[in-house]
């Protein structure tokens, strides 16, 4: 587990160094390292499948790892040739970013933080809905109270209180 965690961290750091205009030798090195990382992830998944058999597919994190690795295999097999559309290739490459989420599984404190964030989403959404309702309420009141104000300093045909529906 520790080895794979170190591999994930190195992989994330190398992904962060990718840029649009990088040297050919750097691109080739990154491509080769990407293949190495995918092979390591494949070996990890194969070991887990052999060790856990059917229990492997009951854990959502294992399924997530499998999907990310399969997408990486597809990306490597497509390569720069672009055998599929550019949009599909971009979507597959976006899945590489999700490798970082594998760290959440391994880091207990980070997992606790993520679970707390997910648990706080319903109250946050409720607060946002309430704030939107308040803004709508006061905007409607503002239109009702100030729509009759004559044009003058700062008020004209474009900037006025008549722009919201009554």
C-alpha cells in the first residue's frame, strides 16, 4: 500500500508538470512514465482481484480504481494517433486527474475531511437556496418600490429599476 501511495504521489506531481509547449524529450519521458504508472496500477488491481475475488467488486473504491486504470489503458492504446474524436480523448485524459482521488482512500485524515465536506453539502445547499430566495424577494420589492422613480442622475433607459419582471 505504501509503495502504491508513493507511486500515486509521484504520478500526480509529474502530471502537474505537463504543459502545452513542452520539449519532445520531456513529452516522451512523460509518456513512458505514464505507461509505467498504468502497469503498476494494473498489477495492483490484478493482485487485489486475485486476493479478494468477488469481494473486490463490492467495494466502490476498487471499481473506481478499475475504471480509471481501464481509461488509462484506452488512452495509451489510442496514443497520439487520435483514432477517436478529440472530445472523447479529452474525456479519457480527464480521468487521469481522478487518480489523485485514490489518495483519499489511503489517507485517513484526508478521507475524514472529504466525508465531512460531503456531509455538509445538504445544509450548504439549503443555505444557498434560502439566500437566493432572499435575493429574489428583495429584488422584487426593489422593483415594486422604485420602478416609478424618474430618470435622472444615474438612472436612464438602460440603468433603472424597471429591468426585472414585475
